[in-house]
């Protein structure tokens, strides 16, 4: 595809105008080259292993033998057809086995892909009940998801623990600050785009896989949009809307009950590009200044659930070898990412992490004015505002949540309680000497302080999943 100039015809400092102009130009070019045509697919898409040359050839031979038998009705032709069908099924089974074997072998170090593959092999895809396919049901889902978070925050704000501590705001003094983002060049932009997942949101002007293929045609103007966002401290409004799809929590649940679904969010691809640029620069600043919690294993390079588990088990075994008993408390939060308070998060970014100037302005713009629309098939809900939470499905959400949770570690350290976290799951533990249970008092005090801190920060412990 030849390079196409997409430089906006108007000179505007507004990031929103730049992005709107970019999308408009891209859409016009695509409409000229390949006008949109609506067609309905009959049947499901073929599995990857069915597309191999050997399987396709065997299938043609099988169909040819079947036609001959149906035409002649001779026993010999029926026998040939059965043999051909049997051979085709054997070949198809081998192709399927080879496909998944290669997929697993090529992703031995990718636990996400391995778990997804096992899930795919052992469980059939869920089907949404037909009565759920309507705009009114989408609106019901949107209201349900929103009210669930509002009810959690309301319950927290009216609890006694919240009343006791709601005015407490610890101050942190940091000398290092990050007040501005750095502009990026086309090389960095291309590397970021090509390494992002190719998931597509229906709000995207172009499918992501095609966007990547024609990036050289769009690069100059996309770079202008990204750098304008960084330098102006503005995140484009059109990229703040998420498309939410309800997903059944467990396969054996009733698929007509709203509470049995969880919201899965999808965001526009260009927004993820801007987020990834910000993530890289912020993460570099945080690591160079040692702001991240050493005992937080969530969403960090060289950290995983495996490293968290190894650390905790190793500490417990060391206690056991010393003749001590270990007490382990597993803390679980209810909808933790969704109840994050924007004002507290911004205050934390500014006072605890040291973000200022255009950087803190960008994050304020990034969090404000967000919303979502629930989508089921071809049906959509009305736009619903999000007044709290870190955006689900975004690149920055896990890092922002980790920064939101930073003060929690101070409580454990103050009470001399060992801990380790993975995202919103925190494990606290301590060792007891035989006949000396006094440390239990420190643990109880620590849990009380944690509960108060959670209330202050609009986080709620899930009592059903919090275990000792």
C-alpha cells in the first residue's frame, strides 16, 4: 500500500481535533479504496487445523466419493466412501493434535497462553441466552455493573471504620519528581504498535491487525497525535469510552441472571498506544527511584504468581525449620480495581510518587470523563459514566492500582508483619515460637488497621474469600 498523506488540513493544538481529523482522513481513504459492504456469515469460521492443505485435499476426495455413492447407490462406492471418510477423520484428528501440540510447545514460557489453551480444550464456549440479546438487556447490564460499584462505595462510606479515618491523609516527602513526558520518535512508536496485542474494539476506525500492516502510511500523523497528548497533558475524550461485554463467571451458572456475569472491557487501540508510551516512561521513572513495592509481584517484569508463591512458601519453610509455627492470612478485595477513588489516586501520584506539572495534568485528564457502553452481539446500551475505578482492560490500570496500594505496605512494616502481594491479593503472615502467642496481638492490630485503611481508600475486603 502506497504512503498516504494524512496531515490534517487545519492547524489545531487540540488533541481531540487532531485525533478526529486523523480518524476522519483514515475513514475517507478506506471508504474510497474499499467501501463498506454488509454481509452475513453462514456458519462458524473454520478451525485453523481444518485449513491445512492435506486436510482440504482429503476432504475433497471424501466429498467426491460421497457424490459418486449417492449417484450410483452401489455397495462398492459406499465402501469407498466409508474408507475415505474414515481416512479424512484420522487426518483431521492428527492435524488438530499437531496444531495444539505446536501451540503448547511454542508457548512453554507463556502461562497465559497455556492456561487459555487448556481452557479451550476442556470447556466449550459459553452461549449467551437468547433473551439477553436486546438493547434493553444491555441497558440493564450497564445499570447493574454501575450500581454494584456504587453500592460497595456507599457501604464503605457509611461504615464506622470509614467515619473514624476518612480525614486522615498521610503526607510523603519525595525529592525526585516527574513533571513532563518526553516526545517519542517514529522508531519508538513503531516498536510499541507492533508489540501491542492485536485485539480490536468496534470503536476503532481500522481493525488492529490491518492498522499494524499500514502503519507506515499512518505513522507521521499518529506520532503527532501521541506527542500532542504527552506535551499538552491531555488524553483524547473519544478514547475514554470502553466497550463492555458481559462474560459468564462459571459455565454451570444460570445465564439469564445478571449477577452471574462479569464485565470484560475493551478500549480503542490508539488509546492503548498512548497509554503504552506513558507506561514506559512512568515505569522507568518509578524503577530508577525505587518507588515500587518490592513485595508486589503483580504485572511486573520477572514477577508472577509463581514468584510470589515461591517467596511465601520459602519463608514458611524457613520458619518450620526453625521450629516455629506460621500463621497465614489471605486478604481478598471485592471489585478492587473498580472502587479506586480518582481524587485519592491523583493525590497519591502527586504526593507519594512525585508526579507534577504536565504529567499529573495528563493523568487527571486520563481519569476524568470516562464511561462505557455494554455490547452484546449487535445490541448496545446507552453511555454510562464512570466516576471512579482505574479503567479495566487498559495498560496503565495495573500499575496505577499498585501505586494506589503503596501505603498498605507501611501498615505491615509498622506492625512487623511479613507480607506479599499479587495485584489486589495480599498474603500476610508471621512466625510463632512454641508457647509464645503474643505476636497474634500484633497480627490482629495489623488487620484492624488494614481494614480501616481499606475503608479510607474505598476498598472492601471480601469476607467470603479472606481466609486464615
